[in-house]
C-alpha cells in the first residue's frame, strides 16, 4: 500500500490511522518483525545519542514493525533508509 500526501503532518496521520481502530493493518510475520527490530536497533546505534530521543525516531518503530513506512522531508536521513 502506498499513500501519497503533500503534508508532513498528514503523512504521519495516515500512518497512524493504518495502525489504529478497525484498520490495524499488519503486513509482517513474526520472523520479519524480529529482523525489523534488529535493523532498527542497529540504526539507533549509528545515531547521535540526542537524536535517539527525537519523537520521529521513537514513533516510527511501531509503523516499521507492521511493515508501514513513512517518508517526508522532516525525517533524519537514517530514518528514511529504514
């Protein structure tokens, strides 16, 4: 599923909507979730400590775990790669 939005806020809201309420989409298996967790954890290790606590860094993992990615200009480059 690809959703295009021209607003950073809307981009994040669309991703949240896919994981809440009746929708709650999940595109990954348990094994894939484990791999995603390893990749995310490794990406955190590549970041400066102060960046690890940024809201965009903390909030993206639940999306990634379900196979949902977001991309907008406000993301750190390492997060865009995830």
